[in-house]
């Protein structure tokens, strides 16, 4: 073997021996460190420290929490057995007891407790200002109590009827069963109780119910009907009748209010004898289907037969008289009637009571039954009985007075004048009608009518010898006629006079008010300074009174039920000048309004 190779082997062997020794010494060192961890050792501690460590390792159990309440009234199941004069009630109460000692549970204050079963716990019923049961024990317990409740017979009912007041415990859930004999056919409950028959057809004499805890449920037990229902009995009703008569120079206006309360049966028609000489103007009522006249008797038919109450308002008219009795409109066939009447004068007449007859003044209790519209009407009310003589009156009119069929209390005219030789005319006339059917309006020459309304309701005027003819309502109260038209206006180019014609009426106007809206760039003043005044805005139209019945509105359609819409005056354009005039004169042809027109430069020179 060559020398180099032998030397090499020796070097390897020499280096390998020290390596083995190194690994062996490392294992000894590691064993010296790992040895104390892997081998179990015994530790000795002082006794106080040991006990402290043991108490921390095994802590005592926490005490149970205190109950939120010493008792819990969980549920109550009731069984009610109805007898002939009383009912026996069995209360099955589930109660959870948590507190120590005696616990108090409230009991219903209705009925008499006659027996109690407390099971495995102690208990007794405490009678005092507040009835309760006292129990002592633990856990969930079942208590059984028995009570007797009286039955109250309703003698006024048309069928056998009993009333039962059942006290309910203050439990979380209250339910029960009511059992009755064959005599009871129907059970109704109120005040928080709900009743359901045990059988699907409602027979069997058993009903289940649930109620409000802590309350008193009221039960009504009904048997077979022994007499017919109230609606099947012969008709009996009582009536309240009030009539207010308004006397004027040209006519008699009678307003009647009739109310009926049905006691038994059904009212399918109301018969009202009319005073002699009066004609029907309007019949109004929410449930009126129609009316007819036969042999001086007004027959009113309701929409459906009436079982409770029925009311109607009637308007009549008659020729003028100077001596007359208080008219009465009362239904025939009423078992009891309250009849009131009064008379008032419209105008300059003097009313005198000639003979009071059987009339008497109503007291406060009777006034409460009369309609407010009757109490607000002019005149002194009198009560009369059916068939008795009503009071008689005499009317004395002032001598030398002129009888007017119609009168315009206020005539308001608005003129809006433009630069192109035309003007927009608006007219409001407040008319009181006492005996005419129309109002004639003669507009300025070459005027073009745009629209017309009465009390806000559109209408189509006719043509007559006196100009346009507007129909008036038959009532004597104020009504407002509105007319709008285009009128040619000759506006002077420079300084001069502007004459604006006013409409002529068939009835005299007591007061005339005019508002002129004139173009800018000039000065304006009234030629007659004595007429200077303020023209107030037009008053709203009064509520249109219904002059047709419900049946008539259905037959006439939209023509009878046109919606009322109040027309506001046309606004004054910016920059326009306003001139107002007002004067009082009982005249049907007011003179034109004359305005002095000045140039703008001339007006500033004199300021």
C-alpha cells in the first residue's frame, strides 16, 4: 500500500476517536439537566399554606339566587256549573311557592267560597277587606277552591235571561268552561271575556271562555224566546215635532222638524197631515227615499224600514194672512208626542197673541229634546198636545209701507279697465226674496255675459224685456247673485271724463259699492266727491240650502247636485290705480260712476 494512503487512514482514525468521546460527554451533560424534570419529587409545605392552596382548588358552591317573588300564580282553570238560581264555580289554581312561611294569594271578591282543597300544603281562606288564601309550603302546588255565585234574572227581557258576574283570579292564564242545562241556549260575555261554544252547532249546553286576570267577567245567559222579536211586534213609536212659522208681507214660510223613535216594530212610512193652505217646498233627510202627497197628507218613505230612529226636515209655503193659528206638523199614530210651535214676523209687522189656546211654555228638560234650529228661529215657543187648540196670532203691518217682492241689500260692482277699450265687469248682488221668482239685470250697452252664479252654484240666465233673468230661490233668506261680463269702455286719450255705467236691476238696491281698477300712467279722481267711500270685499256665499229630496237628486243627476264654488274678485294688476265709491240709495237704476282723468304731468304739477 502506498505511504500516502496509509497516512490518510490514520488521520481518519485519529479524528474519529475524539468525536465519539465528545458525543458521549454531551449525553452526560444533557442527562444532568433533564433528569430532575422527568423524575417525580416530594414537596413539603407548611400546613397553613397547604390548606390555603386546597381551599383555592376546591371553592364552596355558590348559594342559589333569591326568587323574584315568594309566589307565582301560574294558571287558573275554572269550571262553572249553572243551576236554577245560582252557579257553582270550581277554581283549579296552579301556584309556585318559593318563600318561607305563610304566603297570601288574592282571590276574586265575587261569590261565597264553600270548600277548599290544599293538597300537600297547609292553607286557609282569609276573609277581610281583601279576600285572599293563605298557604305555606314549597314547590308547584295545585289548589282547588269552590264558590257559589248568584244568578240575576232579567224580568224585562222578552226571553228567559240571567246575568252572572264571575270573578277571575289574578293568574297568568285564566280559562274555563261554563256548563248550563237545556234551558240556556245562548251565552254572551263582556268586560274582557271571550266565549266559544264547545260544540260546532252551539248546542249541548257547554261553552269555553278565557278572561282578563284579576277582573270580573259579565255573562248573559239567554233561553228560548218566549215572545216575538221587537221588530216583529206591531209598530209603536214616539215623535218629536217642532214647527217655526215666518210671516212676511207676501208669503208664509213654515219650517218643520220631525223626529221619530221606534219602540217596537218597523216604520216603513211616515204620514204627516199638512196645515190647510200650505204647499210642500222641500223634504230633506239622510234616510229619505221619497215622498208623496195624498189628500192633504205628506207621506215620507225611508230608504229601509226604520227600527231605531228617523228624522226629517220639511219646508212649506203658504199665502199671507193677518190672523192665523200656529201651524202644527205632527205624525199620526204616535203613542207619545212632543209638539212645539212658534211664530215670527219678517219685516215691519207687529205680532199679537190673540188666544193662547192649549199652548204652554216648555221646561228645560223639554227644550233639550227640541232641535237647535227650531230654538234659534225667531218667536216664542209653545207646546201643544195632539188634538188641542194651538195659539192664535194676529199680524198688524205698518201703514203706508211699500211691499217689495225682492230687495237688494248690497250691490257690489268691480270694474277692471284695460287699455284696449274694454273692461271686465263683476257684480255681486245680495238679494232678499219675499215673493218673486226671478231677478232681472240690465247690463251696460254691448256687454257680453261671461258667467252667472247664485250662492256659488252655476246657472244659465234667460233673456227678458228687462235684460238677463236670474232665477231666485223660494226661501226668504239672503242669497248672492254673481255675474261677470265684458263691457266696452271708452278711455280718453288724454285728460277728460270716464263714465262707467252700472247695471240696472228689477229690485231696488239699498247700498251700492264700486271698485274701479284703472290703467297706470294717468291720474284719477271721482267727479262726485260725495260718493267717495270704501268698497268692502264680497261676503262669502251662504251655504246653499237643499231644496230637493234625496230621490229627486238621484233622478236629476248632476244638475241637482252641482257643486257650489265661491268666486273671488279678479286681482288688480301691478301698477294699476284703484278708485272706490259707496253710497246708499233705494234705487233699481244706480247712476253711472264718473271719473276725472288727468295726465301724469298735470297730476304731478298740482301735488
